C-alpha cells in the first residue's frame, strides 16, 4: 500500500536486498523520485516487483500518464529484469474492491512465477483481460530483461497498442 511501498519496502530492500520475497506494490510508492529522497532508493537489481498504479491517484500529482509511467520506469535499476507496472486510468489512491478483488491474486501469482524462474507473460495477459472485461483501461509495462527496454501494452478503451520503449534508469 501507500507508505508500505514508499517507506517500508525501500527500507527492507536496503536491509535485506534480494533475500526479500517478491513484492506487489499498490500505488507504486517505491518508484517515486521525490519521496522521501533520492538517498532512500535501494531497489535491488534482482528484486521482483509488480506495481499497480492509478491514474486518479494523488501520488501522480500534475504529471500526465506518460510522465508518471516514465518516472516509474526510470526508478527501476538498469540491471533489473523482473519488474512490471499496471497503470489503471480509473484507479484512485485506494483501489476499489471491484478492481482489486479479481486482480490481486493474479499479480501475486505473476510475482511468484518470476521467483520460480518462469516468465509470467500468460498471467499478465490474463490480468489484462480481467481488467478489460471489468471495464478498466490503462497501460501495462514490463521489463524485457536487463537494460533500459520496456514492453508496453494498452488495455481497455483504445487498447491493443503495443510498443517497446527505452527508458534510461536514474540508477544504473
């Protein structure tokens, strides 16, 4: 959740590094550049992280959806290859039950498959279908391995766009 992703998870990463289990982060607090400060970011290269971020979340501030996604992607270390972001246009700071209930199990399953050494593409595809059927729209971004390349897909209204994006990490 909110402070958990913003403060607690970075602290746990600093203290325990890759020994932590995978994380599903609601609100994407660990990917914010300004909170609490740059010295606080201790994202391990091999952390497994699935973020659910909202287009109506006050964490987004005045950023556009593109800017908010770019900021989140830039927070992930270049060497990391196990991070995904689901950005839901209609999601506020506290996700509704109708959004979280069908989605959370899939996000946990995806993180656990990554931990087991499997690429969870099929689980993410199922999650995007659940979102689309539920009337949600937004974007999905997933690291394509180590480096600065992210695979992005839109879902819901105007969905189906697929692209590959390079986003230089703020931390190498």
